[in-house]
C-alpha cells in the first residue's frame, strides 16, 4: 500500500472511497455470477436437468474447500488493514507470508481428503439416484482446480487491503471470463458434456491463481515472497484463523445447509427439486452482487479507520454502506419479481421445470432487500478484529434459522416449505443483527 493510498483511506470523502472499493468488487462478483448463470445455461441446454443437478450437488463442496483461502484472506487482510492504519508495514508483510503458507497447506490437505472420501462426500451432499454419476464425473475434475481457487480467493482480499481494488476485481473476473469462453469449446464443439463443463471450470481457476501470483511478483505490489515473512508466526496464525473462522464457519454452515437442502429437495421433489434450486441458487448470487461488493469494499475502509481511531468516519461509512446496499438490493429485487418467468426461461426449455421454478423463485426472494443488514453487521466486527460477534451474526441466517426451518416447514407445506424458509430466515437474521449490532457497536465505540 502506498503512502497516498494510506492517506486516502483516512482522508478522502467516504462516498468516493466506497465507490472506489465497492464498484470493482461488485463488478467482479457480477461477472462471477453471470458466469454461474451462463455455465448453468450451457449445462441445462446441452447436458440436461441432471447436469444442473450435478453442479448443484458439487459446487457447495468445492466452495467449502476454496473458502479456506477466502477465510485466510479475509482474516489476514483485517490484520493487514489495521496494521497499515497503525503504520506497521512489516507486520502486514509477515501476515501475508503466513497467509500464503496456510492456504497452500490447508487447501492441499482438504483436496486429498476430497479424493479419498469422494463417494461418501457426494452422497452426503445429495449426489444420489441418477444425479450420482454426473456429479462424480464433474467433482473429480473440478477438485483438481480447487487449490488454485483457494489461493485466488486469499489473494483477492490481500490485494484489496493493499489498496488495489481493480486488480482484486480482475482476480475474480478472470476465471469467470475464461470459463465462459471455454464452455462452448468443451461442452458443444468437443461434445464433452459435463466433463467439458468441469475442465472449463478447472482451467479458469488455474488462470485466476496465475494472475494473482504475477501481480504479487510485479512492482505494483508491496508484498514480498521471502523466507522471513513466510516463516510461521504463532500469534499471526492464531489471529488470522480466529478472524478467518468467521468466514469459514459461514461457508461451512452454507455447506451444511447444502447437505440439508439437497437431501430435502431430493426427498420432496426428486431430481426436479435439485434442478429448481440450481437455477434459484445461481440467481441468488446474481441478485446479491451489489450487497456483497459493498460489503467487500466496506471492510478495508472500516479496518483502516478503526486502526487509526477515526471513529466518526467509521460511523459514517456504516450508515452510507447500509443505505446504499439496501437501496440497490431493493431495485434488483423488484426487477426479479416483475420479470420472473422471462428470467427462468433463459435457463431451460423444459416446461415442467419452467412451471415449477417461477413460483419457487418468487417465494425464495421475498425478503432479499434485508440481507444487507446481516452481511454488513457481521463484516463490521470482522473488520475491527472482533471474531465472536462477527461469528454470531454470520451464523444467524443459515445456522440458527434457515437449516431448522428447512427441517420443519416441509413437514407441513411440502417442497414449498423449503422456499418459505428463505424469506423467514432473512427477516429473522436482519432482526437479530439489528438488535445485537446496536448494543455491541455502542460498546465497541465507547471502548
């Protein structure tokens, strides 16, 4: 991070800073979500509904493993942002070195475990019946690229903490663009089916990691690859994992949710139920991209200003981020509600899948504008280094509410109970976050 960037975090107008950080992050997430949509379209049209079901089963597993890198990236970057705010550059460099080592070692261990227990893992996540075969074929190939995705996820957060949001955006955008270019080559022209989709994804992950390494080795990055900074530091590892545990616990809970959800979908709706959620899940990522982008841009600004004890700026960026994220999410929510049939028809020509997905999508999205409250509340405590409240809020939606609701509501409403669970969980998580944040924020700022 250059001196000008350091000054900018503490002195520039917050609206300008948030745009500089959030727009590239949002753009990167948008491109990734578009890739997810395009990938699903290719698989849906040229492989079929079983292909969509296979991806629905596999993606939570691969993202759980890759979230190790994301967790280490977010946890370490919180320390890096505060270290820059306090003027401790050498500490920031040591944190980066430890992040690299942790990501490579833990990512490799999880991938080995994935291959050893492949059948058990796929079955746990709902890969049974006719979906089991294509799910295993897809997973076997994609798993090879997951360590590269983990490194890219870690790097993305470090690069943003350095003050290079556009480069961080490219780290996220590159795999999406590469995947969209390779999908027609492997799936259509080479007629490789679900294996083609998997190879396109794996090569895309490798390209992203390669770009991140190139940036760190360039003169534009302040970070260093030296033996001294890579040497494990117990205190840095402890704090990184403590803060990163919030992200990993959230993704772990999302993966546990996928286990419950996929099995419930298969029980109440069969392969068709899995295909319906395959479409809904892709659209959820798309609809949430502005909120996720603002959340990512929000974290380094809060971390720096909290480290510098500029508490008025911290309060102002919280208000600005909350209003911005909620307003944009509401506009996207409105568009999805109005154009639901047209949106679903992009993914499939299957009349039954189209008929069942439209009402399910509307139910699942009913409370989407409220997600900003929960995401930003958790991100605030992560940014200032308070792992416990960040963890509580991160788990409030999926862990405390959505999973129990998915067990309970289908007993009375069938598969519609699954779709009802999403808006109820969004409303409950927003209420928990609002109550907890008001109490804990006052306590933090008073200290």
